[in-house]
């Protein structure tokens, strides 16, 4: 279920960001945040796997970050 939720919520974030950019509402700060979040999430996932964590734990971590983006972008 976490993978399905991650897929749906990720698409919401992508769609929202692309719509903001297309409508001229995208900001440089959002673009920087988008990139830095990806680097931080990859680092966290790598550390989880390197320390013996499961794929479920990695997905759970990604989903937590994506849910926070959905919430923030919908304001």
C-alpha cells in the first residue's frame, strides 16, 4: 500500500509543480527546494540500505517527504 500511495502522491507533487511553472507561479526557491529534497532523500535512502534497512523502510521515508510536499503545495 505504501508504494501505491507514494506513486499517487508523487504524481500530485509533479503535476502541482509543473502547473505552477506553466502558469508563471513557480519560484526559484521552489526549484532549489525540489533539487535539494531529492539529494537529501537519496542520501537518506542510501544510508537506510547501507545500514541493513528494508525496501519498505526506504519507501516509507520517501512517502513521508512526498506527503509533506503535497500538504505544503496545496496551501
